[in-house]
C-alpha cells in the first residue's frame, strides 16, 4: 500500500470537516475579517484569489466588494461547501478551483489581490508557495496573509507546535513573525502593514472541529497540565484546556 503524502493528510483532514469549518465562529468572524472587508471596499474592480479558502469565509466577504473571486483549495469537499453556500447567498461572482499551494494553475499576473487565512501553516513548502503567489499577482498587486503565529521563544514555540500537531496531523508549522517577513521578502513582496491580534480557542470545539482521536485529546490535555507556569500564563491556559494564541495579518505588495 502506498504511503500517504502530506497533501493526502490535508485532503482527508479537511474534507471530513468541511461543514464544521463553515459554522465555526473562530473562522466566521474576527478583527482580521473586518480589516479585510475595509481594505477590499477600495478595490471594486479587483480579481481576487482566496488561497486555501477552506469553508470560504474570506471568499464570501471578498465577493461582496470585488469584481470576481476564485476560491482555491486542496479539498474538493471544502470547495463543494463554498460553491453551495455562495449560491445560497446569491454570490454569483465567485468560482472554485481545486489544486495545490505549491503548483497553481493560474496565469502570470492574473490577480490584483491574493488573500490567505488560516491556511499557510498547512502548506508543505511555504517558500515555493509564496513564489507561486508572487508569479500570479499583478505588479503592485497585494498579498494578504492571515494566520496563527508562533511567539518565537523556543519553549513557547515547541509547546504550540506540539499541541497543534497532536490535534491535526496535517499541521506543518505556525511560523514566527520574523520567519514570515523573511519568507515574504525573499519571494519578492514588500511589507505594507502588520496587525497582530490574540485569538482565544475553546478547547472542546477546537478538537471536535478536527475530530481529533480521544487518545490524542488526552495527550494534549496531559501536555497542557504539565506546561511550565510561564507557558500557561502566555497562552492564558484555562482549566478546561481552552487557550489564547497569537494571529497576524500581513499586508504586502508585489515588488515590480
């Protein structure tokens, strides 16, 4: 039997949970979505790509402001949810395309704006993916990354990566702000604006949304209980396992 690839893990993990992500409050709301909505109101003629669209929350907001949206994801099930929901909401300027982050079927300089939310920490090769995004973005076009970020300190970093990987086998890494700036500038983007927020995650819904197996949920709880006090304080760890982490919005432009 052939071994499953990382992309296979991503498709399996998120295909099975497509509807759960559509109704997830964490994904359906937040200051980052308000930031995006305010920004896109200035670009009514834009062609926008929602990279790693998941259940489509970025796509739905974008379709209310820009000329056309392509929702792009690895999971066919996620794309089916996006397509059906867009139809129900009367968003006729939204289409879906299936594919990988590292190899995209779009033309050079096709998009005015590319946005990606809670997707990049699953990408197999962030550097290669960002080079693809640079290729398909128009000169002076925008790339907006919205994702959970690591605090950077080794102790805090390994704690976050461990619970993320136990919960979700498709997780690769929550990158630090410094890593993101390096990735983006090396791919040819210039940084326009950075906003950082705190994101509180309810433990029960966090693991149920991903259908984390019981033995791994127990492992996460055991790991949380044994965390050092400074780690527990930073992540505002609660008795029920709920915690707060960092997320960042990075707005960039393609260097001509």
